[in-house]
C-alpha cells in the first residue's frame, strides 16, 4: 500500500514536471523576440554563417521538437543559457540555490515554532481574550502584503528568514489553531481532562497523534508558501538567491531562466507535499 | 449580521464612495506634477504631501484605491466563473473529465502563486500603456487564480451529482446541460459566493506585491502596489508617517473584506 503510494507520487511528480516543462517550453517558444538572434547582426559574419544561424533557429519553430531538444539537453545537465546574465542556467541555479534553501528552511523552522507555540498555548489556556489577541495578530499580518514585510525587514535590519517566517506564520496559524481547537473538543480528550490527566500527557498522547497527519500536510503546503515568499524577500533585501534571480529574470524577460526556475521550484514543492503525504500515511498506518 | 460584519461593510462602502469621488476631492488628478513641491510634506494644497515627481499623494491614493477596488472584484469574477465552469463541470461529469481537470488544477497548484504570476507577466511586454498594464495585471490574476476554487467546486459538484434530487431529475428525463444549469449550478451558489469574496482580498494583495516588485500597473497610473513602492525609500517609520497611509488603508480594506466573510461563507469555502 505504502509502496504504491510512493510510486503514485513519483509518477505524479514526473508527469507534472514533464507537463510543466512542456508548458514552459511553449511559453519560451511563443515569447516575442525568440527568433531574433543578436549574433546575426555581427558584421564580421559571412552570409553563409548567418544562413546557418537562421536554419538553426528555424529548427526550433516546432514546439514539440523544441521541447524534446530542450529535454534532451536538460537530461545531460544543460539547462540552456540565461539571455540577460549570459551565463549557463545550471551554474546560476547551483550558485543561488544554497542561500534560498538555508533561508527558506530557517524561515519555516521559525514560523512553525511560533505557530505551534501560539496555537498550543491558545488551545491549552482557552482564554477568549488570549485567543482574540492571537487571532488579531495573525489577521493583521495576513493583511500586509509579503513585499511590505520584506521592505520592513530591510528597514529594521531583520534577517530575511524572519521576514519569510512572518509571511508564512498567519497562513499556517489559522489552520493549526482550528485543528488543535477541534482536537481539544473531541470527547475522549474532554474525558481525559476530566480524569485529571496532565496537559503534557494529553498533548503528546491524545492530541498530537490525532492532528499530526493534517499538520504534516499543512507543513508540506507551507514549503510552497515559503518558496513563493522568497521572491519579494530576496528581491527587496538584496539577497542573491533563487527568488532574486526569478525577479531579475522577470524584469529582463529572460524566459529560459525563469521557466527553469519555475520547474525547479515545482519539483521542490511537489517533493515537499509528497513527502508530507507519505509520512502522514505511515503515521496513520502505524496508528491503525 | 454581526456588528463587526456591518461595520466592515460600512468601512468598505465608505472607502469605495470616497475613491469614486476622487474626481471632485482631488481635481488636480493623479498625474499632474507640482515641480516646485517635489517630495513635499503634507500641506493645505497637498493633504498627504507629494511624491518625488511632485504628484499629489492624496489624489494618487484615491485613484489607486478606486482602481484596486473596481478591478479586484472584476478579476475575482473572472476566476470564479472559470472555477465554476472548469471545476463545476468536471465534478458534474465525473470520470475521466474530473481526473483530467483535477490533474491540470494540481499542476497549477504545485506552482507557487507568485512564481506563476511573474512567469506569465514576464511573457507579456513590460513597456505597455498604463491602461493596458492595469488590465493585464488584473486579468492575469483572474485567469490564474481559479485553481483552488475549482478544486472546491469540483468536490461540491461531485457530491451534488450523486445526490437524490439530481438522480430523481435524471430519472424524470432531464439530462446534460439543462440538468447542470437548472439543478447543479444554482446549488453551487454559496460556494461560488464564498470563493468570489475570498478572491478579492487575495487579488488586492497580489497586485500590491507585483506592484512593489515593479511588475504591476505601469506609471503614471496609481495602484496600491505602486503607492507602496514608495516605502522602499523610507528611512524610518516615524520620519514620514504620511507615507504609511496607503499601507494603513490597504490593511483596513483587506481586514474589512476578511470580516465580511461570514462563518457560513467560511464553511462553504
């Protein structure tokens, strides 16, 4: 059962990447200006060379052929060359990925620590005033655009990871709070409380096992949110990561670079969601 | 209707009415430059001061609010209609249709929203007329924002397809589009309303994010995004507090939209 689930996720991942890659290749192919070859304007080139360049371009007119050619190159590690930065896309991604990975991971950690601390304290304390305060705080953060939070982090000299944490926090908090609230209202937990079990025991023996699969799914989704938040944070904080690269590529209309980044990000988010799903399945299987 | 919902509705109506009255409240317009008073603090002539190009900040705020409050619901309408057609039909038809539609939906959902937006936005020319840019920005939001709603609508339509009254209608000889339009779609209304209301603040915030990143509405047209871009040059929050007014208004409007969403809407969502 678990093996089938993993195989299904793997198949979905491959199919999504192939389909997403095809969509991206279509975008690149249809984008205005792809047929223009700057080197063809070089006065040193002979007419035969220019003709050869044009013939090479003409081969790319068919979207399917263009995609298959790009796919073949990608399998061999050649993701093409960035139009704006004139560097191989693979080396750009290789250089920028570690920073984004560190920042997003740290942001996710901080955000989840805050979400769990606040949601658990709200569920345990059960004070309407405290609940309202936490809800208002999360609600206010939810109403501020991610880019403004990034700007404020620059103003207050706060690390980018904290800005990412603040962007994800309100989105995750609402779900986590509702999940824990529901779990604490379950009859067997009310009865455990009535029997005098300690809060710690109730939490680890009765609440966490019930909400863990949903919280894992939420954690998977929050990876996608964090990666999305990396764009404004890196762009506005001047951090040389994947998000900043995507923003620069968008401004320069560098579609080969942008589409490769999008496919990479899709793989990361799909892997995170699939992992969360599989771990949740294992958890449920162990409890059954 | 609770007090807070009434209050939020009143705030939204007030903000919308004031933004509609921009022509009278700020007759100078959003693009007129006062070259003798560039980057000026608030005064009797310019209630919120002027920007670096000498344009009246109050006028730009009113016109920007008007644009966002008119076009975000329009984009929400586009995305809700797309979700109703794609998700609703997929759920109603079921089988291979539903699987294919949901596979496409999953593909879109697996792409982070901002990445998808900037990728598609980058495909389009950046140096377009301001009116075209504002339409493109909100149209993109509408065309790309249907996926989550489609998933909800597919599930709702799927449960309706197997409900007793739809089975009875089928048995009575009602089939195909007639059954969908007369019996299924009207029952999806609560979900559609909820998705529509949820989309508006999400689109307002997305436009603001795109605007701050320089990928939104083109100058000189104002929008919340372009107004908030001014915060890039701010040195401290206390030094020029009037520059924070667009942010405060945005927070008030988005909060009001969140409050308008009643418990029933949330359940339907």
